[in-house]
């Protein structure tokens, strides 16, 4: 295998691993008084990239492939392949077009971050968006700048948000409920168990944080691990994938506000 092909192969393996499991994930909701809500997902794979880069020789990390830099933001719909766009319903296409995708990549600095942002105009729209998010990605790899960007094809958004398909939601102007579907979650674990095992072997933990900010005080919350702010307007649930795999119900949330 030539050095060029070897470098490209290592990039693919490392980013695929990162996108599958070794992610610091922050899921954030900001509810407004008029019923709208901004939801964002922040995926930081920098620690995993740093570990992998340290395992590679200088002769590899000094090649042009490891000088790749990306810092771009685009419409989520436009980043998807034509095949994924064609399978969308009109409603899903509208949701994707109103979402934003940002990517920051600098392998030399061990930086690898992806974010997805969307503003739902109503509780009903938010519920529909969350239920369809994984499907909208369509198990497709996306490009950071153009669909033909071969260097960046291994950034698989569907892999990043696959776990979101494991929840059922009930969202109204006064409540945010989400319950994990154990059958779907067990299927997700079965599909990703090898990469979770690899992450453990590399001593990489996988923190997961959910932050919900409300326009009015929270009246009731059912999760004992969730922390309520002093003004009762912010709920923070912080855990990690190891704990969630042992007890998936840790991610259940029933919040009345």
C-alpha cells in the first residue's frame, strides 16, 4: 500500500471511529416564550482525534492529507447527496432547509467538531423535527464544502445522530417528554458495540450532556440525575455512554414547565 493510500485509509478509519462513538456530545434546547425552540447538537471528536494522531508516525502526520483544514457552515439540505434529498417528503425537506450544519476540522491541531442547529417555530414542529432528524440524514456521508470533496466523505452525520432515533417524544407548550425505546436502543448498541469497545480500549470516555433552557420556571421533573438551576429555568442532564448502556432509562426526561 502506498504512503498516500495508507494516509487516506488511516484518516477514514480514525474519522469513522470518531463519528461512531468517541464523541463529546452536547444536546441543547432553548425554549422561547412564544413557543419556538432552538435545538442544537454539538459533536466534539477532538480528543479521539488527538489520541489517534499520537499513535501515528511523523512521516504520516506530515503528509498533505494531515494538513487538511475545514471551517465551514452551510444549509443542512444542501450538504446532503441528491439521493437523500430525493427520498425526503416536502415536510422533511423544509426542515432540512431550515437547519444549519457547521464543521470545523484541523487535524494538525487535533480539532474535529460538527454542529447541527435548527429553530422550530412551535412545539409540534419541534416534536416532528426530533422524530425525523435521524431519517433526514438518510445514512449518508456529507461533504464539508462540496458533495465531491473526497477527503471529507467519512464524516457521517447519520452515525452521529443515530442514537436520536431511539427516543419517542411528546412536546407541548407546557411539557417536554422523551422516553427511550429499549428495543431500538439495543439494536443501536448491537450495531455500534465494536466501536464502543475500541473507544474503551483507547481509554476514551464518551460524555453526553443535555441542556434545556425554558422561558418560565420548571414545575416538575422526573429524572433524579437532572440538575435544576436556582431560578428553575434550566435543566442539565450529564452522563456518559458507559452508564447509559448499563441503564438506558437514565436518558428519560419528563419535564413540566
